[in-house]
C-alpha cells in the first residue's frame, strides 16, 4: 500500500510516497517527469543495487546517468562538476529532470545541482538510506560541504516528489541504519515526547528491522518534518529546531574529517552534548540526560565526543554555523524531552563546561 503525505508549500507543494515496493511503481515516478530529458544521479555503491530498477521505467526517455564516488568527502563543488558536465554534454534544457537515487549525500548534492543548472530544473528524491528517508529528502535543504564548514554552500530548493521504498533498507548495513535512527530520535526529543517513549519501547524491534516498526517511524518522521517545513520553509524560526545537536555534530564531522563520523553518529553525540548543556541550564534533570544517552547507546550510536577534538577546536568549528548571528554561537537546546528551544546563545562558560566535562575522562 502506498501511503502519501503532502508537504504543503503552496505552488511548491509535493507528495512523499511511502511504502514497500515503490521502486517498482513506474507511474509514481513518470507522473512527475515533465520532459524527455532525465539525468539519474547516484553513486558507485547504489548503482549496482537499484539503478536498473529505475532505468527500466525510463526506456522512452533521453536518459543519462552520473555515477559519483561514494562518501561524505565527495559532497563538494568539485563533484558537482560531474553533474553539470553530464547535463551540458547532452545539451539538457531547462525542462530536464534530475533524479537523486541515494542517501543524503546524493540527495543534497543533486538537489543543489538542480537548483543551479540553468537557474533551476526539476528534481526528484529517491532516498535509499533510513536517514535520507526520514529527514534529508524532505524539506528542500540542498548543498555541499566546504573544507572549513559542513553544508555551508547550498540553497533551499524543493523536489517534485519524494519516493520512499522501505525495501531498499534491506541492503543497508547496521551502522547506517543506526545513523538514521539518530534523526528519528531527534523528532521525539524536539516535539513529541510520546514518540520518544515509543522509540524507547521498540528499539529492539527497530534494530531487528521489523517492517511495521520501520514503516511507523518513517511515517512519523516525515509527518513531523513536513509540518515543520510547511510552517517555516526557509528557517526563519521554528525549522531551526531540526538542528538539535547539529552544531556540535557538524563540528565533529568537519573536525574529524568528513566521512570518519557518519552524520547520524555526530548528531547523536552532539545531541547528548546539547542535553548536558540543557541540564546545566536547569531545563533537564540527570535522569532525562541518562534516558537520552541510554537510547542513543541502545540504538548502536556513539555518545561521547572524540578525544582528539579539544574544547578550543570545538569552539572554532562551532563558530562556522548557519544559525550563528554576528559570529555568536547559537544552539538548539531542550527545555524538556519533547520540547526544543529556538536558537539561543548561552554564556560561553556554560558551553565550555559542557565541552570540557561531558563525556571527557577525568
Ligand atoms: P550517505 O548518503 O553517505 O549514505 C550512507 C552510505 O550508505 C553510503 O555509503 C551509501 O552509498 C550507502 N547506501 C545508500 N543507500 C544504500 C542502500 N539502500 N543499501 C546499501 N547501501 C546504501 O549518508 P546519509 O546518512 O544517507 O546522509 C548523510 C548526509 O545527509 C550528510 O551529508 C548530511 O549533511 C545530509 N543531511 C541533509 C539533510 C537535509 O535536510 N538536506 C538532513 C540530514 C542530513
Ligand atoms: N535537517 C535539518 C532541516 O532540514 O532543516
């Protein structure tokens, strides 16, 4: 059964199709393609697994494929050149469509290329990781990394649709599944205490890839994300809460070298640091923080910051963040489990206390 959820954005509204076997549904895809010119962007890991399934639906199209190298370290302006070359070599015009077939890296880079090519062509998200299905494929944040900062170059650019097929998660390894769970837990923490408790109660089933449980978290996550994006597409307010743990997390990803910590792993650690800071402000108590750390641990995620990243390095890296204003570091924190704060700057001494103490050996 195909479950459809609409991201309500006026004339930029689009459907998220969720179900098992959606990659076999040719019409689901072709109804969103407006001309004969189609470029599929994927990577060398995903191509052997799912490319044929998609190309089989597009025999009547002028179809091109760009297979990118796999890894966060390739989410760069340089890699985008491959996409532009593929489009230009075949003289693709403004009514062409890009299909992003892959995880968050492929989705972010393809979406940004679509936003830039001839000032904007259509694109379709076919997310193949849990993380991409519950978060990155929805909401139109597209972009690439810079050596000095994660996701610092990009655009808000919405897809035509998002096609989620839960079956592709069968080939995803356990580490990547856990990384996706970090963003799922995030939705519970920022706005839905009952969902957080549900994840706590069902974490073993999720790790065992129980289909009903995975379907439930994908639907809940997409619903949460679609509601937030619909109310604040370009992050002038509430959308920022989706960045819980991300300022710490992005510092870890950049500081440790892109790809060494998965995005979801860095977010898990960063969320624990944000929880510790929230405790120092008197918003969470010890038992809340222990509950949060325990759930990430059970989900197979790291919860301690890397020993190699000093407090000073953290602060330098955290100073490069899109939520900052006039160089002031602003964080999303937790007022309680199920309620996030808007971005706020805290006393530097409190931030330093967290960085010096949370997860550090005495
Ligand atoms: P990823 O895209 O690197 O994919 C993880 C790994 O899984 C890769 O090696 C990939 O080749 C492999 N893979 C993908 N699908 C597979 C499948 N079905 N079977 C087997 N292997 C598969 O990582 P990710 O976790 O999907 O995404 C992380 C990226 O998403 C980061 O760059 C992050 O910044 C970005 N992100 C963006 C948003 C947004 O709103 N745009 C939100 C969250 C994260
Ligand atoms: N992943 C953060 C956002 O989409 O806003």
